[in-house]
């Protein structure tokens, strides 16, 4: 069965050979080249039914030639492959009119399926809008998990389809929603975000839909809601699983009919917004518990997107660290770095707080340490300190049990150092972390009465003052 002619362009001879053999077995006549000049000559001469091409070749960048190809042969599908596996590469491929974008290394069977689909689908023009400068990258990561995120977003850029993002806290759900808006067809409209978990439940409907004067006690004037503020743009509904049932019913009507009424209002208002929702909860489980409407779920889940936790994309950690170091070192005038051993320590951390936790750690490292090169020792100590704060925090398993908190901290401290030699001074390190909250707590209990505090601590008053100076404890006036 002859499926047509596939034009393959890649400057890597091994890839040309592999693609030629695979596409030939799939029923294609294949022509291969190592440069854009030959590819353009074939395309402009009317040859080929599908193009499979790399981005960067010796004589240019395919993104510079794609507009010419789409202008000359608008029905010719172009599949772009790239080792530059960034969010911007996927977006640029979509904006320039590529049929599909596949990151290298790609799955050969997937490429065959995409190529077969490209030639079998009805031919149609794929007009694209121009794009602004893409110098700043809104999403960072080259892992396979993030590549799938980029591909989904690239396909959605020129649509108004509703997107439901699922991911743990700290994975960057709002950042993804913002990127979709920034590079999509509604980029000239407003981007409005609302976090359902941060608003009292009895105020959510007013926040979303606005209210009329006198609608409830305290409503002294008309107030616009987030739907009105987002008109013509994108409305990001974060933590949608925390939305109360009454508000879910009203939101469903908006999605079904494209209109809503303000709280206290009677006249329906038309709305034109793109909805992007996000949650860190299992909405299907909430449906079983009667806490979330099933019909609303299906209205929101038109395109589902799962954001991977950082522990599933550890290979992205060095790129993320470079990004955060550049961001947070800019104001200091000194570009700080983390040594290779420190990077490895960070790669092996579990990151329960995901990308947000990593960014916060990098921020602390750049702010608290004067060194231009942050060592692995510093990184280990900061991670251990962070775990100590977590186990001793209110609500934690160790809360109220100093022995257990200390035991867990020591375990995390030794684990953070791995097989490396643990530095001397663990005793002083533990005392330092216990003494400050101990003294602060006793001083707070005695309303800063140092004589009483020293008595409760079993210390001489001069000894207490010395420790306060060493720990830089300042009494509030």
C-alpha cells in the first residue's frame, strides 16, 4: 500500500537512515536530505505528501522556512522534530503552522502513527496568527513528562477549549494557565485568577459573578465579578474542588448557556471568557462523595492535563535551578551558582512542595549566603533545617514531642549527607536550632520579663543575656 511520499530532512545521517527505513516499511516513498535548501526545492516543486524535518540544520532554521512552505503548500503537513525540547519550541512549531511537534529522542512508532494520520486526514489550510517575541520562557523543563505538557498546550493555543489541570500543590498550575493565555488567541484580553480555597464560601458567588447594590448586608454599591473582569480573556479557577455546590450549579449554567446573573440581579449577562480550572484533588472521588457535580466535571474536563510532580521530572532540576538563580541573583549584582555536588543533592531530594519548594530554597540560598558558589554542604544543611521545621511544626506527627522531632531531624540530616562525611558539630547544630525557639517561647510566656524567663529556664540572668546576644534575639518594645 503506497501512502504517498515523505520528505525527510535532518543533518544527522543516522536519523535519516532510521526514518527512511521505518517510513518505507510503513508504505511511504521516502526522499531524504540533510539541508533546508533541498527540502524547499522539493516542496516548491510540488513534491511530497508529508514533511518530517528537524529544526536546526547547517543552512538555517526550519521555523524561518515554515511560513514559506505554508504559503506555497498550505495543505502540506509538516512534522517538526527537535532536540531543543522547550516549551517555546513547541509553541513556535504550532504558531508557525507545523502539523505536529515531536521532541527528540522520539518514539519511532509514534512518529509513524502521526505521519500516517497526517496524510490520511482531509486536507485543510492551517492559518496561524503572528506571535510576539518569545525571549522569556514561561515554563522550564526538557523532560519527557514536560514535553507532553508542552504539546497539549501548543495544540490548545488557538482554541477556546476548556482545560482542567490536575497536579499537586507547587507544580505550577497557575503558571501553565497563564502561559496558555499569554501565547493563545486571547492574549490581548485580561488574565484573571481566583483561588476557591482562599475565599469564604458564602462570598464565592459574589466574587465570581458580582453583586448589585443592596444584594446583601454590606453591599453598598454594585461590584463586578471575576467573569466580568475577565471578559474577552481567560478566567483561571484554581482549587475548583473547593467550590461549594451552589456556586457549582451557577458555574454549570455559565458553561452551558454562556450567561450568568449577578447576585441580586435579574437580567442575564452574556459572557465571553475562556475557562481554565485546576485542582490538586481527585474530582472523581469528590463526585462519589457527593461534593462535586458530575455534569460540571465533564464540562470542565474537555481537555485534561496532568502536571507531573517534581520527583517525576528530576532531570529538569538543574534547568530549574539555573532559572531561579538567574531570577533571584539579578538584583544582587552577583550571579550565584550551586556546585555539581550540590546539584546532585537537590536532584535526589523528594520535593514534597514541588517546584515552589525548590524556588523557595534557591531564594534562601541566594539571600542568606554571601558565597558566589553554594556548596553541597550548605545545600544539605538547608534541606535538613527545612525538614526539622516541618517535623516540629503544629499539626505534624512530631509536634509536642521534642525527642521525636530531634530524632526525625537527625535522621533527615544524616540522610541529606548520604555517604559523605558528616561534619563535626552536630551537637551544636541541634542546640542552635532548639535554643532560639525555646528562649523566644519562654520570653513570650513571661511577657519579656528576663528575670522570670531566666528562672523558668534555670539559667543565670547574665547567661540568658549572653545567649540572647549570640542568637541575636531582640526584645520587642
